[in-house]
């Protein structure tokens, strides 16, 4: 038969530790979360926004959906792409993934983590 152990005996003593010491593991986890996840995500978003702000007419781009085209007009939220002779489509500016022949700035739709 197992010996009975009082619940109070398992608890930490009231004068056992500083409240700051008890918060230290929580603060360490938050710091790790910030430096490993949030900071790189913020930098990536800034890079994408800088890319989108620098788009100009006649740039040859590829969308995140895999459509290749040349920019013919840029609006505030949309971009018009010429994808073939006399064929133009309007896409969201956020859908532009990168320049043709270069590493994508944004990940293609089918490759997103989730």
C-alpha cells in the first residue's frame, strides 16, 4: 500500500521563492517566442511591403498563384498584368509573389505552412 502524502507537503513553502523568480521561466518563453517567431515574421512582412511598394510598370512578375505576366498598370490595391497578347487581368497587389526568374518574395499559395 502506498504511503499517504499530504497535499500541503507537496506545495512550495510560502517563503520559498521570490515572485520574480517564479516569473522568470514565463519571461524566457516569451523572449524565445519573440526572437524565433515574431521578429522574423515582422522582417519578412517589411520585405514584402517594400517589394510591393517598389513595383513599377513593365516589371515582369509572377503571382503567388503561378501566373506570369508584365505589369501594365498599378492601382492602390490592384495591378493589371498582361499575360498574353491582348490578354490583361486585374489581380490584387498582395498576389504578386516576385519577379520572374528570381527567388519569390512571397511563398506560392500551394507552399504555405499551415
